[in-house]
């Protein structure tokens, strides 16, 4: 082999190695950019929460939220109007583990035993279904369950709570289902209740109606007095907290950790109106930003009764 041939082979080798390094660097940069883009995605979470007057007075104190224990039970799972495999990817256990971690901010902790605890919390989650067109979205539906809520001292009930035998938690789960058998609409996530408030201004009404336009991922927690339920079998709903985020551009796997994290300051509270919170999608631990609380009740006059 002559010197020219050897020189050619060396040059070719170096060019190949350089190409490998170059393409490797490009791949790393692209991956980093993709990661940054994913991290930049923000979840705009809508939160609605209501509690009975007596519970609110007992829970809140000068030193902060009172310590309480709870037992989770699976409620209804809702599918979207389109096929969404992400709704079935996280298990119920994964969802409630994420909820449990964030509920510690409100001094809620899991009970050491399933037959003990202060609260029985029914967990409903899934995606809403949107069938209305824009014209329908901007008109009040006469069948809206919030359209004629004359008594402000009651829960804006969304679910039927006709469970019977506390000894069989599966029966509680089966019977504590929504009035809408197989679907959930956006109004039932507290947006309808917000739209029917008095003295709502035009800009706020428009923003709320925009929230109705697309499917939303959501979680709803309904907390019952577990001690009373065990002793007397009487079902007393103490609080309901609903939190949701637009489903377009994301999936439930990334949405449910964001939902749990965004609601961490509001579990079991009594919101006079609603709250909007921005956080990151996914499981990353980040601080909540751009907090917009429309109102938290300070007086018991307008709080829902037990």
C-alpha cells in the first residue's frame, strides 16, 4: 500500500469519526431541546371546592388545617368522547398515591387501617365529553343542574350517593356514581356553578365559557364523615373538591400529577368562587406559579350546609 492510499484511509477514518461525533452532538441537543419544550408546557388548572359550614369551622384553625386521616375508595372512571388510551395507563393506586402526597399540605394523611379514619374519600376521575357547538356553549341550558340553584346553603350535588352497606366498600364504589351514567360534562366540574354566580362580569363570563369548549381531564374528591358512616350508616358529605385541565395537547398520564399538585392548597376548602393555578405537566417537582384565586370564603354565611 503506497503513502497516498494510507493518507486517504486516515482521512476517511477521521471524517467518519467526526460525523459520528457531530450527529451524536446534534442528537443530544435535540433531546435537550425536546426536554425543555416538554418542561415548558404548563397546565392551567381550574379548581372548585365546597365544604359544609361545620366542617370548615372544625378543619380551619389559627394554627392551620387540623390533622385528619382518610381512606380512599375508587368512584367512577369516565372516558372521553374519543379513544384515549392514556386514561387507562395509570392505575387507581398510582393516582391516589400522587393525591396522597399532595394532600399532606392540608394535613390529610392516609389511615393506618381501611376500617378506620376520619374521612372516606371517593375518587372520581377521567375526561369530559363535549358535544355542544359554539352557539350552544354561549346559551344557558334549561336542564343545567346549576341554572336554578336558589338555595346557596346546599352542595351543588353532581353525584348520587346512594351507597348502603359500609361493610362492602365495592358497593359504595358502584353506587356512588354520577347522574350522567357514562359521561361527564365541563359544567359539572364547577364551571357551571361559577357561570351562575351573581354579578359576574362580561370578561369573566367569556373566559369561563371558553373553559367549556374542549374536553378536560379531571379529578373529583368527595369526602364523607367516615366515623358517622361506620357507626350509624348515615352518609354525610363534608366536602367536594373538583380540579380539571384542558385535555388537548396532553394526556392523562401527564395531567393527573399536575392536577394533584395544583389542588394541594385547596383540598377540603370552601371556595366562594373558584381558583385557577398554573403548574407543570408530569411528575416533576416544581413550584406552582401564576396563582389566581378568585375567592375563598372567610364567612360561614354563604358556605354550603351539611
